[in-house]
C-alpha cells in the first residue's frame, strides 16, 4: 500500500500553535522546536542526568540522535541496555515489567489532533503501558507532519501513512510485516507535569 502523502506534510505555524494550546489544556506540557538539534536539546533539559530512562523503539529518536545519547552517553541509567543483557526465554516477565514502568519513557506518537488528543499505534503494545500509566514521566518528540484535524484524521493517518511506512521498515529490519494491533488514545493527562511533548518543525518519523 502506498502512503497517503497528505499525512506527510508539515503543519503550518498556526495549526501547530492550536495543537500546543489544546495539548496544554489537556494536561500535556507541549513546546515547539525549530529543528531536530533544538528538539534534542529540549529533551535533555527535561530529563535529569542519572535518571532511569527507557527509549522506546522510534524512528524519530533514532533520526534525532536521542536514542543514541540515552544508551551510549553513560549519562543515564538505560533500561534498554539492561534489557539487552537479559534472556527473553527465562526472564520474559521481568523484562515486560521493566519496559512497562521505567521512571522516564521517551518516544514518539503517530498523530496529534488540533484539539489536543494523542494517538499511538503499536503492533506488540510494548510501549503503551508506560505511556498510559506505568511511567512517572513521559517525553514525546513529534514531527509537525503528525498534527491532524481530529480523531478521524488521526486514525486515517495511522492506517494510510504510518502503517505502510512501518511495514517497509519492519520487512527490512525483521523480515516480517507490521500491524496496527493496538491503539492508545490519550484524551487528557490527569497528573500535572507527567507528560511532555516537543513538536518539531521537521518531518520526523512515521
């Protein structure tokens, strides 16, 4: 399936500002970065050095260098580094618990609506528990092409744009296709300061 390029276009400043105001009204601390470098800087201003951090699988985090900083700099207690040393056959439950409740969860999302709702699709669902509740702190880095009008457009974007691109990535990386098995919709965050988002005026991720 060919991606619907309508959902690959960057939102304009007015639309981004509408989304930022709505996200803040819904309990999400949203800011805007002009580019990837500024976004990376903002992320590491939010996360304290030495914190326990899980970088979720994310093309955006890979592209911006945020994932590499978390796992390789030595400045953070990387949950992903812990997981790579564990045995999936004998420690699967422990690994699931580690991934579901790190102190800090960092990743991206698939759509933001202009009225401040957030959509995240997943095949396994591994990142969703931390985003929904498990983590004390969540930071999302999101390309401005992911801002959509409403939930209907958000769902469209997932199936018509994100999925075809992720399918191609998964086939190259794992030799298998992806799937929209689970979708998390965050309408509002009730814990003040728990969730932060940096919207970047660049095309990042799917």
